[in-house]
């Protein structure tokens, strides 16, 4: 029962990170986060910190994450969807890279209409156009 529960927790963790599979890193993170696991107890017995090991395992886990010094955060489901839409669009258009403007446009597309209207009123559309222009090396709408 414990092994099945561990695999389930590791699977949920892998899904949260948008990983295609469960890997040893996901398992290690799940073990270190469980104060009732023998692995957690062994790490404490060795005068190490399970939370640190969990954080390091998270940083090298397969998945979509923002990794910075001292922190690792998974992308939100909406961000992962925007990335996938922007990548698909770029591939359909024959591009080898995803432009910043395309990514922002796809992120905007994933929002509800009220949020999109508020962001447009605050100037989002102009920002997306400028970002796309900068990424492509073309002058933006307000460039000289």
C-alpha cells in the first residue's frame, strides 16, 4: 500500500510539473516530503535536510518550471497551455522559434473575456505588438 501511494503521489507531482512521465526525481521529492517515509528518517539520521534534498530534486525534475537561485516554481496549467499553443502556431508557420509576442498573445487568449478586456484597456495589445516587433527585429508601431 505504501509503494502504491508513493507512486500515486509522485505521479500527481509529475503532472503538476507537466512532465511526460514519473522519474526518480519525482519519487525522491515525494519521499523527502513525507515525514513518515524511511528515506526521510534516514536523511535526518545522517544530519541532512530532507527539504533541501526535495528542493534540489525538484530543480532537476523533468517538467515545465521556472528555476532560479533558491526557488523552483512549476508553470501554471494556463501557462503550459499558452506555451503549447504558441509552439504549435510557430511550427505551423514554419518558424523554428516561438516569438515573445506570440507567447503573450496565446497567454491572453487563455484568459476569460472580462480579464482580456481589462488588460486591453490597460494597454496589453500595444505591449504584445511591441514585444513581437522587438523579437523579430522589426520596428514597433510607435518606433521612429
